[in-house]
């Protein structure tokens, strides 16, 4: 008996091969994890050259189901595939198909949803979400903000190593879980602050901006247009958060328009410039300049070049100064210098850098009596975002002082700030121990070590 060749395939690949073998006339779909490989495999196999099968990427899930409707109505064997949010978008088209009693094949690739807890150890009794004054539910999963930090962390690791295993982790775990926050019930579509299968939650502009930045970064690493499409979708949501109050600026939260914050406007300018670099569409460039100028005018402390937290709707200014806010304005200024060669922006970035170093680092004496500069205790993710600004500036002026000081803080934290599980607290010295460890803190530390590895390769 002749030996048979045995091939190991993923389910998505099997669907594509079966569609060709059993006479499908047309596939119409739109990329969405985890089913994008169905269309990708069909594109690789090029069935239009052998069987005449049409394979077409539509502009949306709504378009793809209506193409299926049209194909089925002419008597053709047609199909599409998607996953839960995409299937929801197809509901109207599905009802037309059912009403007309037209046969077609629709693949729903169910998501595993590897969503994470937010703290360790996890205490179900104390973790609650208060949706209003009377109603609360257990918070079984992380909020979007900490979860998105894992996207930044793995993205940075992948950039540092180009390890295919990390890219697979990103696609199959991190991005798959991220889609559990994707809200298609409200227009424009965006990511909600909590998983959508539990309860409808508020949507924060800054949460979405951080994700948009990472999708753009990932596009620049892979040139996969699906990621650029995600970033553009998020940008549409961000623009919906602007109005003429204070002559522009983006609110913090879609449902709570009480303030316009540095944490939305500064990273929005960074995202705009990154989208310009990715697309060469000058619209993004001018939008980024506008957001940078607005933030500088309304929220910079002119005495030290650092940035206040927010301007409230009554015109008062929230005076807190956080590392990530100034760090994002530093990065935005540095990118503008890179794009325009206008030294005004380089000087802006350098002034912010010096003030950040003076304000967010402290003098510290080690147990051995050595005096060092150490990052101040506090939100570690804020420091990670500030490092993005220092890294951008270093790539231009080659002054390694600040990134070297970052490396010293992280070296010290590695030796002194980890617990028995290898998890970090918020105090880089390790003198204060946190009973619970936060997901975002761990993601931020991973991101910072990865960014320093990237910088080290370029030293």
C-alpha cells in the first residue's frame, strides 16, 4: 500500500483547503483574529488560477456578508468567516439571507479570550467593579489599561529580539485577549475599559491611544495592514473626543467629559506622528502638530517645562505632574525634530528631559554606602512611558546620560525590588514591599528592560 503524506494543519488552513476542494465559488471576508488565516491561506493558494474561485477582502464585515448575500442570490456557492464581534456586525445581512432562504457557508471562529487577572495574588472577594452607587460585580478580569500594558511589553520584546515565538504569543494570546474589550455596539468602534461580555463600560480616549500607538509600532515592524487598520480605527475614535471647548483638545473619557488631560493629548500627538510615518499622509502630521501645540499652550508649567495633569471643564488646572505626561511631550517634540529638523523641537525635548530627570529621580544611598540616582517610588508604568521619550531623544542627540541612569535604576530594582515569584513592586529600592503585585507594573518593567536592550544594541 502506497504511503500517504500526512500534513499537520491549523483549523483555519483546513477550512481554506476544503473550500477549494469542494467547489466553493467565492470567499468574501474581512481580517479579524483569530480567523484571518482563512483568507491568508486562500490568498497563498490562489484558487482563482485553478478553480476560478473568487477570493476578496471586503472593506468591512458588513460588506462581506452583503457580498455573500449577492453571490448566494445568483446560485453560487459562497462563504465568509469571522469571529464574535464580526459576526455581530453581520447580523442584518444574516437576517436577509435567512429571510430569502439562501444557502451559504459562514464560519465563526470562536475566541478563547486569554484575558488576564489584574493583581497577584487575586482575591475574588475584594476585587469589585462599581458600575453605579448600588450595583457592583466581581472584577474577575483586568481593566483595559493594565491589559494594554502587556501589548506594549511584548511588542517591545519582539522589537528587541525579532523572536517569532514572541510574535506568535502576541497574535495568539495578547491580541486575542485584547479583542474581548472591543466594543462594536457604540459608534465609532473602540476599546472599552472592561471586557464587553460582562457589562458595558466607559471608553477612555487615553486607553485607546496607547493601543493605537502599539498597533502602529507593530505595523512598522511587520507591515501587516491589519494592524494599521486598527490604528486608523482608533484614530477615528480619538477625533470624536475633540470639540471647541478651550479651542480644541481631547477629553479623557467619552462618558465623562469633565476634563481635557495631558494623558490624552500628548500621546495623541505621538500617535498622529507615528501614523504619518506609517502612511505619509500629511493630515496626521498637521493633526499631531496641533495637539502638541494645544497641550503646550494649556498644560505646560512654564517655570520647569513639565506638564500638569489636566484642565477641568471650569477652567481650573489639575496641578499634579506625572512622568508619563511630560515623557510623551518629550517624545512628541523629539519626533517633530526628526521629521522637520527644526531645532526648536529638539530644544523643547531637551528641556523637558532635564526637568524630568531632576523631578522624577531621587538621590539614594545603597546599603553599601554608594550614592546613586534612583527613579522615585510610584506608578512604574508612568516611568516606562517616560523612558519612551528619553529613548526617542537619545536616538537624535546621542546623549546617553538619561538612559544610563534609567539602566542603573532598573539594575538596582532587579536585585532588590523583586519578590519570591520574581514580581516587582513600585519601589525601585525594594524597601517598601507591596502585598499585591499589579499586572501593569510587571508589564512596565518588561517594556523598560526591552527598550534598554534595544538602545544597548544601538549604542
